[in-house]
């Protein structure tokens, strides 16, 4: 026979209402009681009837994960998104919640998907796995007063949007300083986007490190279109660059392939440092020197923050900064 709320309550020595509150993540339940009841639920194999509960509440116990527009094979293959989904799903499962993912190739279609998910009550709240300038999705969520948390720094309404992020400006500065400490002076910042928050913040960090060390600050080098790939060799020659800071690991691998076509050898002729410390950073030699941003913590904490919002807690102007770690491998050479 199926295990019921009454069975769990009897085994845990609590009231059935207490079990219901635990299932619904009610803030009135102490952490000790929550853990006690969840342990009994797990031992007994109790699975809450999510559909019935949602019907009664006229809402959903699912978390909507909104990914940025995946408009290229490179972006679709970026392991950051798979890792963040896994972390969010893991924390949601711990809280008896499910997940649903919104994916599209452009912001317009993404917004329509989010609208459908909200209107059909497929999810109770959202986690945005990106920060995009002029994002219509955030505008819609704010206008409709829909619960959401942001992974990344918002461009506007800092006092109303709760978010979790790394200190991306510090990341950019740390990466650049690592190259400077290894004797590099002509350093470029290479990116495949000029619209997302991580680009602005990490490039600002690069600029700060170069200025503090009285070195020439170069304009960022966007490699997006076909002509950008063709022009990059001329840029390397003109600037006499010995090192580059690249926006993320998967793009760094693409850039490394590109410069090898030009006759450069990494790190002998050109040092490379990037961000995320994804699984791709150690797939082929030379292994990438990169900065670990603790993707798992970003995902877990974003769910915890959203649950507080769904439970009626005031989390406006709440921000969590996740620390980073430099992972030294094989793509930075010491020139000293």
C-alpha cells in the first residue's frame, strides 16, 4: 500500500499538519524537525503527490530554470549550463521540488516560453541563469511580480532583485594579475559576447589590473563574426600580445585552436587563462589555467534563495557572493 502523510507523521512522532508543512517548505518548521521528518520520509519511501498539492494551492512546486538564448552550437555545448541545471535540480530535489527548463534561440521566443510556463502554472518561481542588458524576461517577471532569483548581477533595480554571483570584476582582475605576475605586459581580453554582465564585469577587472600596474589597456577583442576570426591574427601581431584573458573555458579552447592555426604554440608563444574550470579544461593538453567559480554553490544557493521568496520572506536587495579559486595548469608560461 502507498505510504501516506499519516504514516509518516506516526513514524516521526509529529502531527500530520507538521508533515504537510515540511513537504510545503513552510518557514514555521524548525530545521531540526524538517530534517527529522525528511529522514523518515526517505526511509519509508514516501513521495508527496505533487499534482494534487499544486491543484489545491493553484500554483506549482516546480522551479523554472531560464537559460540565456542558445543561438550557437558553442553556447549549446557550454558545460556551465549543464552543471548549473544539475546543481539546481539537486537542491530542488532535496526540498521535494521538481524543475522545468526554458530554452530558446532568442530573447523573444524565450519570453514567450516563460509566459506560458507562468500562465499555465507549470512553475512556482524562476531562476535566471544569466544577466542580460535590456532583458525583456526580467522586465516581465518584475511587472507580474513573479518570484525569481538571478544568477548574475542585475543591470537595474538592484534594490528589488535578489541575486547570487561571483565577484566577476575581481575574477577578471585576478586572472590578469596572474599573467602580470608571470612577466606578461601585453595582455588582451578576448570575448564572444558584448552584451552579458559577465563580459562587462570581467573586462572591468582586466582594465583595473592593467591600470594598477601602469600597463597599456587594450580594447576588448570580440570574436563573434567570421571577419573577427580572420582579423584576430593581425590583432595579435599589432599588439605584440604574449597573453590573453578569455571569457570562459569553452571559448578559450576555440581561441587556442585558432591561434595554433596561425602558428602560435600555447603557452610557448601565447599564454591563455580563462574562467569556470569546466570539465573541458582538462580534456586535452595543454590543460587550461582557469578560475573555478564554484558552479555547484551558485546553483544550490539560488534555489535556497528562491524558496525563501516563495515562502513569503522579504529577500529584496539580497545578494550572495560566491568565492573563486585560481587553478594553475599548463597554459600560462612564466616569462621572467
